[in-house]
């Protein structure tokens, strides 16, 4: 399992993408004492923004791959 890379995101076509015995995860290894509350607050803020048709916080950029 790999979580951190020198270049993020890895370039398109990187050999790691084709490896069947490798699991890559998003770089989210920070478990602070308030991570659950922080995540919940971001979700609730984004849910309200979604309902109002507003821009979301921290959107995924599909072109960049993260």
C-alpha cells in the first residue's frame, strides 16, 4: 500500500497504475483529534452549498486526477 509520492498526482501512464499487487490511496493519513468533526462540518457546508447550487469546497479536479 502506498500513500505518498514524490510527485502527486502520479503522471498518467505511470507503471504503478498497472500493478495488480499494489494499492494506492489518497494522501489522507492525518488523524487529528478533531478529524471526524472537521470532516462532518465540511460535508454539511458542502451539502448546503449543493442544495443552493453554489460552488463546493475542495472539489475533485478530474483533469488533474485528484
